[in-house]
C-alpha cells in the first residue's frame, strides 16, 4: 500500500498520473500528479512522494531514454 505525506495527513496513493519539471538536472525540481484512493488528485513535490511505490511504477512507464527516468534511476 503506497502512502504519501500531505501536510500532517497521510493518504493512500492509487497511482501517479503525470509529472512536471522545472529543472531536469535536479530531482527536487520535479512535481508529480498523484491520484489518491478516494479519487482526488493533486500535485506533490518529489520530496513528498520519493519513497512511494507508485512513483517507481510511474517511472517504469516512461521511455527508457527519458531524461526524467534516467535522473531517478
């Protein structure tokens, strides 16, 4: 079960839908669109989702030549 921290609450993550990048060379400049088990979604910074199984699964879906995938591998 994947959990993400959002402020003081923890919510179960269903999947990651997308990402956006400010600076390709820095992990901390990536945000991920997270969908929660209750159907809600929001953008979370990498630092808030970095140890989440859903992130690993999402990164696996990216092209192996993707700069984002390379950065997080």
